[in-house]
């Protein structure tokens, strides 16, 4: 009878569930296992970048609209919550939601007319959009303090989303990442998700079948902007200093897309995998070589990027899937 | 007269933009890849010209002759090594390989040559012509006329030669060109080579005007994309006119609005252009759709 | 396969970043400068000066019988600055960090150092705000952004107005500056001080650093016919600005820079055209007679070593880096007796060097923690330099001047005739 029970529990169809829960369990334990502020910092960056990349993935991966202007939303989130906090003492928890809302609205207004653009043209429009937002943020000094940037006074406390030590930041970043992950996961399995897959594959065909592609893209974009802005707020609360040139930089937009692409675009786990690879790589290359030889660490990073893109054009997740399939196969045989 | 001088400044600036964008319009028009490394090729050609001047005493304008074949080959190799293998993959991968190439080139230059600003000061660099009330700098004038010359040469090449016609065919309609028996990969290699050679010419022409340092390319690359779209992808004359227009927009908006917003104006123009007439001034309508799938 | 390779590389890197050298024989100090990115040149130039200070100290026997060793961190971006500060403190175990050239990087990194109670020794960044945060472990030996204005304004009253034969308050003053943190605060401070003293500002023209064309800015300035233009650019902008001014025949009786106009690269890019342009800066290149013998000796030795290593005279940023680090090495650390941050703090606050006592020419006295500008060197001040045929020299105030100011600047036509 016991073997009967064992057989039931360890049935093949639960295998994926066990694997995933183990992984989640590990992730949840990571902030406790990683010791040392520098390594905790890297973990926070991993989670943060994964969350931002996963947010980008909603429009870039699932909807297939390659945006390279997402830093605009990130910065909008950072600036909105920071200004609300510094000027009127409004908690960043609320500021985060307001920032997300503003970003979503801006995203909707801008992207709606742009959705008729295909391929690289949409991308170019988003690049221009990102630059426009950056220039405006510097220009309107009265509102944003311009290039001078804003320093956030350190007043630790959960109501201010500021903490002593790294652990709390770690968990908050982790929770953000998991939230976007679950949102992606749910979308994947919903009707909305199917519409997105359809329009990503062949937009005209999807339209012909009655899918309102514009509405779908709009929803994905606004959702994506909302979560990206939240990541911006978190980053501001962590670094405690924001300036237009950093928050709105095109390099940041490229990074979000890059992480999703390396990990596996259009999948829920892709951005997480991508961040676990790229973020430590960047940090450790810089830590190891940055002080010694000017430029060498970024040169190597660029070369690795080229290599990974060439070897794994579909992203690292292809391997993960093959790996899981193999395990499933072997378990099946035994 | 101030307005006249502003217009001249704008046109001369536009000539520079055109020079940089001609190469990109060929690459973008034929291969349809957003080449983020374009600015870095410009940077490398400026460095090449600088070192030829510094070490061998070769005048920048003369160095063009040496640089053209080198950069043609460099472009060919880049296409062969990095872009051709992943052409079948998702379009984003092609973009991100160019990002990798761009990072590697920029920081390779930083590693090898440090971040110092390198300038050349040949005797003619400071010559300015005075035509009535208007002032025109010699290096800028040379750059302006060079872009016209390049456009003419390429125009003749594309119109009159068999290879040129094949390139145009691929730019207009990829599938039809395939059906016509054109060897796509060879065309891509040649197009990338020509495009890179063009930006290779731009480098020595810009060196008497701007100092070179590893990140100099990043200031030009976005403008180049705006010009290419404005002019119509794959269209040389379009790139030239587009460059002039953007130059004029920048000069006038910088003066009448504020210099801080001069880039903003052409980005906004760019977005409007994309929304209203994505084929650009002289592109074939619908050419931007074909070859997307 | 690729993933295995990548993860092996990662592990190797982690391991390597752990490895530190023989800790017993050396004293480790952290270094934070932008070695890559848009500020790479400046970061590297300045670090060269800081490094020679270390060399000189080691040659003289080091500190407490041990040699100094630097652990370097690259602050490409603000986030990198935070990460590197964390790494230097918690992985490498340094108790003191010297840096960072850039106000933005300094702002970001020092949030971390203050949390860990690690000394942050800023040798260059000038944003006033850096020392307005009430930090206890942050010390800036250098001038602040408003100091450039504090030098330029009296210079205008005392020297420029009489040279141009006009009443100072009737002079037309315009500012133009690159619109990031550095340019904005320096120009703002100058404008504020100038207005307080009654100067007449006719226009301000921010531009984006790295702009490929500055003709609109120049055309606008030309239209205003200013007597004085105060410019705060980065080096590449300065080269373009002055070249285009020549092309567009923009004449101005005085062009005065807010610091960076003195940096290396300007002369290489502009050649003889830079002659007569003025610059507000720290008293580098000042009259050696204004320095104490000890400071003079240090400066001479520094220049000798730099010349031997690099074959050229040291650029201004290197001198600044050297001199401000030397304050730490010569006057603070020996008194502190160890690298313990509390001891260093106490020693730093006790320092009181008279004017002329550092290689840069100013004295040192750090404001106490209760002060609004805690940690800032109250004795730092700026002077005015002018480019002459054979270099950049201090021309005002008289006490530090090596040469006389020659104003107004000749017009482009007059320059061509020379």
C-alpha cells in the first residue's frame, strides 16, 4: 500500500510541479544564504533586473513588440515616487502605484498610434520616445530638479520602503520579481495570452480571425509600463539618488530587452534565467578587471554577449527545457 | 544676416549627417538590421585616420583612399561573422549582436588607446571662407561636397551596374529578388561592405572637425537612424536630403527655441514621420513592410 | 556546454575577487574612479595623480612601517559606484576610500560608505550638496562649485571691468553650460553670486554635452553681444565650442571657464587658439612663492615623477588628485595613527593647515559635523588662470599670480594677424 502511495505522489505529472516548487523554495532562501553586503547587493540587482526585464517581456516577448524605450517608464516610476516622497512626504508604497499609473497612461497614449508600425520601425519609435522623455526630464528643472538629480534622505522604516541592511531589500526585490513572474504565468495560460501568441506569430492572420490586436497590444504595453515603473521606484529607494542621465538612459532600455532575450523571450522564466546569467557576469567582470585595465571588462562582456547570441538565438531557456525533458524521460523509463 | 547664417550652419551640419547616414541607409535598407555598431565604425575610421596622420604623416583626406578598402573588408567580415549566422533567427537577436559588437569595439578602443581626446590640426582645418556676410568653414564644406560626391557615385553604381540593380532589388522586395535568382547572402555581404566603407570615408572627413575618443560614435548613431528613416531606407538621395533637413531643423530649433531642445525637435519629427509616412521622403511606399516577415 | 563554461567563468571570477594579497605587509585603501564610460579620461587622469601620491608615500617609508596598496573600483555608472563601494568595503575590507572625480558617482557611492562608517576622501567632486548631507565620514579637501563663482565675480569687478573700461555692473554677462549636474550647478552658483553683487546677466544657454553642433548656442550668444561669457563644458564640448566660435567669428572680450576648461585635451584640441581664455580653478600652477617650502617640495617631486613616468607635464586633474590625496597622507593619517575611521575622522577634523600649505595653494580646515557644510574644506578657494602662449598660469589674485591678466581677448581677426 505504501508503494502504491509512493507511486501516486511521485507520479510523473507532478514532476514539473516539484521541480518548480523546489526552485522557488531555493529562491526564497537565497537572500538568507547569501552573506556579505556585496553579494547581497548583486542578488538584489539580479532580482531587480529580472523584474524589470520580465515587465519588458510582457510587451517585448509576449506581444512581440520590441521596445527599446522602456527606461522612460522606469524613470517615470522613480521620479514620481521620489518627488511625492521628497516634496509631500507621501509613502513610496503609494508613490509606486501612482508612478505605475502615470507610466501606464503615458505608455498607452504614446504606443497607441505607434502600434501600426511593424518590426524595426516600432523599435526606432520607442528609442526616440525614450530620448524625448530623457531630454524633457532634464529640461523641466522646475519639476524634476533637472540634471542635478534628487537625493532621497535616508529615513529607514517599512512605511518609507527604506531599510538598514540588505535583507529586506532582497526580499522586496524577490517579491517584485515573483509578482511579475506570476503575472506572466497567468497571462500565458489565459485567453489574453493566446491572443498575444496569435498576434506575435502573424498579426494579419490574428486580426482576420477577429482578435482585436490593437487592444491586446495596448493592454500588454500598459501592464508592462506599470511594472517597469514599480521597478524604478524600488531602485530609487535603494540607491537613494536619481538623475535623468542614469534613470532614462538608453543603455538601461537595452539591458531589459537583452536579459529577456538571453534568457528566453516570451517565456515567464526567461527573464529570471537571463538575469541570473547577465547580472553577475557584468558585476564580476567589473570587480575583477575594472580596476586594472581600462575598458577590458566591458569588452569581454560584449564578446560574451556576441557568443551567447550566436550560440543560443532562442535563449538559454531552450536548454532548460531540454534538460527538464531529459529528466522527465529518464524518470519515465525507470 | 543671422537667418542666412543659421541656414548655412544647418546645411553644413546636414552634410555631416548625410555623410554618416549614407552607409547606414544601405545596410538598413538592404539587410534590415538596426546596426547599433554603426557609430563605432565611424569611431574606428576616425582613429584609423588619426593614427595614419600621427604615425605616418598621412593627411586625413588622403587617408580616405587607404581606409575605403580596409573598411569594405571589415564590413564584409562583420556581416559574415556576426550577422549572417543569425539571419534566420528572430530579428531581435540580430540587433543585439550589433549591441555586443558595439560594446566590444568601444571598449576595445578604450583599452588600446585610452580615453584621451585625439585631434589633428592640419593647416586647412581652421580655414574659413567669407562669402558676403556668411562664414563657412573649410572642413565642413569639404564634408558637404564629399557627401554629394559619394551619393553620386553610389547612385550611378546602383542604377547602372548589374550588381547595383541586384542590391536595389533586394532592398525593394526580398522575396521577389530571391525568386529572380539573386544570391541574397552575397548581396548582404557587399551591402554591408559598401555601407561600412561609406562610414569609413566619413571618419577622416570629420577628424579635422571633431576630436576622436572611444565613445564619439554614440553621439552620432541615433541621428543617423533618424536621417535614414526620414530619407527612405536604402535611398541614397533620401539620406542626403534627410541629412540636410535634420541639420536645418537642428540649427533653427536650436536658435529659435533653445539649444537644449534641438535634439528633442528632431526626435519628435522622427516619431511623427514614422506615424505618418514611414517610407520616408523618397522610399518606395510599402517597402518598409516587405521583407519584415 | 556554453552554460558550463559561463558558470565556470563566474566561479573563477568569484574566487579571484576573493583573493587578496598578503595582508600583513600592506595597508589597503579603496579607490573609486570612473575608468570606463563617458568620464573615463578624467577618471584615469586624476587617478594617475592619486597613485603618485601613494608612490611618494611608500618611497618615504609608507605608513607605520607598511606600504600602501590600492584596491581599485570602476564607477562606470552610479549603480556601479554603489556596487564597487560595497565590494571594496565588505569583500576587500578597506576602511578608507579615495575618489571619485564625479559628483554623481560621489553622491551614489558615499551613501554606502556612510552607512558602513567608512571614510570617503573626495579629491575632486565639487557639488555643494555633497557636503550638505550631514555626513560624518565624508571629507572633501577640494573646492565646491560655488567657489568658482566666488573667484570669477570679484575677478570681473577688479580686473575685467577696468580692462574693458566699463562699469562692472554695466557689463553684459552670459553663461553657457553643459546640462548635466556639473555644468548646471557651477553655472547656477556663478549666476546667483553675480546677481547678488549686481552684475547684469543677459542670457543663459544650457546645451547637451556631446552635442554634435553648438552653432545655435554660438549664434544666440553672438546676437547678445556679451562682454563676458562664463562657460562650463566638458572638454569635448569646449573644443567644439571654441572651434565653432572661430568659424562663426564670435568675438567676446572675455571667455572664462568654470573648471574643466583647464583640463588636458583642451590645448591639444585647440592649439594656439586657446590663448587668452581664462578659467576659474583651484590654485594649481600658482606662484610657487605662495606655497610653504614643504608644499613646494612635494609639488616639485610629484611633477618630476610624473614627467619621468609619462613624459609630459601633469594635467590639472592629476595635480588635483595628487595634492588632495597628499593632505590625507601627510597631515591626516600620520596623526590618526591607524586606518580606524574614528581615529581618521578625529585627525581630519583637527587638521589646520595654513594658506599655501598644500601643493594646490590653499589651506585645509574641515568644517565640523554641526556645520551646514560638514566635511568640506573651508579654506579651499579658487583662483583665475589664463592661457598664455606657454601654458596655463594663475593671474589672479595677485598673491598667487605668476603672470598678469591680459584682457580683453583679441578678436579672431586680430588673432589671425599674429
